[in-house]
C-alpha cells in the first residue's frame, strides 16, 4: 500500500478541515468492489433452512474497540458514498460507539465486516465471521518491508490482510480470488478511484 498511503497522507495534509481519510475507509471501498465481483461474500446464511441469501446492498460492519468491549456498527449503503463521506460517518459512528451512544439497530443488518487491529499492533490474526454474515476481512498493522520491484530491492509498505469465511457459502479458491482483488485494489490508488 506504499502509493495508497502516500496519496492518503498527501490528501489529509492538503485538506486539514476535511474528514480524516483512513485506511479503513479506503478498505471499505475496495471491499465493495470485491463484493460486487464475488457476490457470494455479500450474503447471509440461513443455517436452519440451509440457504445462502445474496444481498444487493452493501452494509459493512466495522469493528470498533471500546472501553466496554468490541462493537460492530454497520455503515449502510457504502457503495453510494464517497470516501470522504465514509471517513466522516466512520469517525462519528466510532466515537458514538466508544461513548456507548450507539443503538442496537445500528449494529444489525451488515452484509460484510471489516476489523482493523492496526492501531493496536500485531502482524496477523484470524477474525471470526459475524454470523449470519459469511465473511470478514481483518487488517493488521502496516509495516515497511523489503520487496523486489522491477528487479530491485526496495522498501515498501505492506498491509497484512486476513480473510475468514464460511465454507458453507464460499470455497477456498474464491476466497483467494476475493482477497487478491482487495490487495490489487488497495495497491493501486487509481484503481481504487475507478473501482469505487
């Protein structure tokens, strides 16, 4: 995410009065692009009936660490919002969650969840799917690492991602393709703008 983070920081420094665009807000837009390409991830599981229900809307839950435990408010209609709108709504919703001013209805109806442990640290983790959803994306702390770029070793910023999913709705090959698309989208800021 080297180019993405450089563009994000540049945007934030040039527009200090605007809502702070975070990697989570950008990941929400990348997730929507992948959810559109792989609709089986934007679904819920009705286990008693043995059916998977595909959703035609994109309500993304975002895990928020609060003094009272983890809460997952849902940002609705992510596909219809700009990154700036998402950044503002995410900041406001997370603050209300930390202050215990969020309603139960605001934590229902998600179609996919993102959890970001980057602020806490850690390199990898396995997030647990938020039933009845069928998948969750985990983001760990980004870190600088050497990488081979066009035959040369360069220092690049890497964002460890993990994807957990319910095999009753999704197979492993599609899981790899879905995560690959998110990686490619986050790795290319222009693609993120076009996909979003």
